[in-house]
């Protein structure tokens, strides 16, 4: 029977594990990027809503803004559609709206 080199076998096993670990590492990085981008999108949508509220308080009517191509709460409509498809509670989204407007009043 041929002798088995323990060190060589360990090195081969490590090489196999390293290739598998690399794919998981890439998956984790991709997932983290998605999470980061979702957070950025949430912040951008909040800023958009505050800016829209500020514009209406500065005298712009919703009709005028619409004529300029600035639809109200486009992000909110998308969020509600996602909530329906995901089966999440839309009351949470509705409750977040007035708080955002109150914050916009403070600025």
C-alpha cells in the first residue's frame, strides 16, 4: 500500500476549502453592497420627500410641480407596491410619512 503524505493531503484540502470560501466571500460582499445601496436609496427617497414638502411650503402647487415633471411621492408609490407584493404591513409606511413631514417643517 502506498504511503499517504499528511501535509500534502492537508494542503490539497486547504486549496479546496479556499476556493469554496472565496465564493462565499464574494456572495457576502455582493449582499453587503445590496444592503448599502438599499440604505442609500432609502435616504435619497427621504430627502426627496422632504424637498417636495419644502417646495410646496414655499408656494409651489402640486399641479405646478407636476407640470415640471416632479411627481409627488413617486418613491412612496413604489414602496407601497413593494409592500403589497412582499406581504408586509403598509401601515408602517403610512406612519413614517407624517414624521418625515414634521422633520421637514423643522428645517
